[in-house]
C-alpha cells in the first residue's frame, strides 16, 4: 500500500497574451481563470493510479487562498481521496517557504499516523517557473528525489520512475519514502465525471495555517520574452496568383 501526497499550485489559465502585475512579481490574472499546470495534472493522474493499484490513498495539497479550493476539488473529482489547503498567499512565498509549509504538513500527518510514502509534484510552476521545490522538499524530508520523469510506478517499497534522457529512456528505482517531480506527456490526465464532481463537493477540505513566517521569493521581477515578429506576404489577387502560390509551396517544400 502506498499513500501518495500530490502538490499542486493554482495558476492563471493563460491561453493568449500574458500580462504582468504592475510590480512584475506575478502574472496579472484579473481577466483570466485559474487552473493547475499540465505537469501537475499528470502528477495527479499518477497519484490516483498508484493509490488505486496499491490500495493506498491519494491526497492533494495546495498553498493558496480560499478560491484554490476549486483546484483541490478538481483533483478530488478525478480520484484523489483527501485534500489539504495551506491558507497563505503564494505570491509572498518563495520556494523555501513553500517547502517549509509542505514539510510541516507531512510531519503533522505522520504524527497522526497518516504517512505519505510518496510525494509527487509538477516539475516546475507554470506561472513563476520555479524548479526548486521538489529538490528542496526532498532535502528537508531526508528522502531520495528524482526530477523530471514521465511515469512513476510503485511495487512494494520501491518507486520506479522513468523519464527521457540524452540517450533514450532512463529508469530510476528509489526506496520509499521518496519525492518525485513529474513532466507532462507520460500519462493522459482523466477528465472528471459528473459523479466524480458531485462526490468531490462532499469531501471536507483540511485547512491549515502557515507554520512559518515567509522569507519571500527574493524575486527581483518577472520578465516576458520579446514578442515573436510576424510578417505577411501578399501573393496577389485573382487567378494570376496561382503561379505565386505554387512557387511558395515549392519554397516551403510542400510541393515539387
């Protein structure tokens, strides 16, 4: 039996132009919705699969404000069995702060007899691009860690993680308890059913207060990459444009 804790973060659901807040510390989410990153959706899917295959539990955790309950219930709707929300502002919490709070929850649960054999996280945050939490959390908990894998399976007391390496697929076997960060693409996240959503509404959300004063992210500012230039080539108008179209297709390698 493997009990899994999967950590997610409420991030802006940005499909078009990305805007920053005036202080350049976060993505401006006033005009968009919220979601979790694709990496974390895959981590949730793996957590549910592992818990189901081993007869364990899958607990989803987030650090965020009260509206982040929406993301927790989305994970509950696809198979997670419990949820924890650390009631704090993620903008004011850097990776070190987040790790302290997650580790505190893991420790508190262990003291109550609710151990988490495996902690899964997304490889990085979709909004701030922090890659540090997984490694720092493993260090804080004194556990082995594997970063950037596509799939994870548990057999007995060993977690087997597979990911892409420079020479093909790499396989890592680590003893439990362990920490693993997940990249998207290894599994297909499931969509919540109507029944799943209804059940998720009834699951109580464990809410805990932060146990440490945050040091802050230490971030100077976020920057946006320069916009990619785009050009338009007018080929002409009417039937006389046909030769120009053929010439363009030949240049693109579409036609000979």
